[in-house]
C-alpha cells in the first residue's frame, strides 16, 4: 500500500469512528439530564420539608396552618411550593388534611 492510498483510508476510519461515537455521547447527555432532573426534584422536596419543619427563619408548621386546626389543608399547602408538590403523596389517609405525623412519616420514607 502506498502513502497515497493510506491517507483516504485513515480519513475514512476516523469518520466512521466519530459517527459511531455520537450515539454514545447522546445517551450520556440524556442520562445526565435525567439525573439532574431527579436531583432537582429531590432538592425541591427537601427544601419543602425543611421549610415546613423549620423553627428559625423559614416557615413553621403553624405559619402554614393558617386556620390553626393543627393540620394543613391542600389550600394551605399552596403557601409552600415544596409542600404543595408532595401534599397528595404525604396525605396517607387521603382525607385532604396533612397532619404533622403524616408528614413526618412521609419525610422519613423519602430519606431512606
């Protein structure tokens, strides 16, 4: 094989190799995007949990419980975006009111 014949062959091999690598890189980007979305969702839930249970500077259970009945309704949960997002999952007995015990149980399950 002469040098003149090898140059196009090397170029062809490089081109085919790079074309085959593109789907692998695209898959990595999709995996990274999915992982980032999951992390952001978990951070939002954790932020909601911290705000709902916070005693200093953030929202407290009492500040979200505007009618003072000891539980948080779906409408009251709208004051805290993180709590509103997880309200239906945290409301174990599905009565439309979230008690502190239901929320503690939900938060404990999420930390596992």
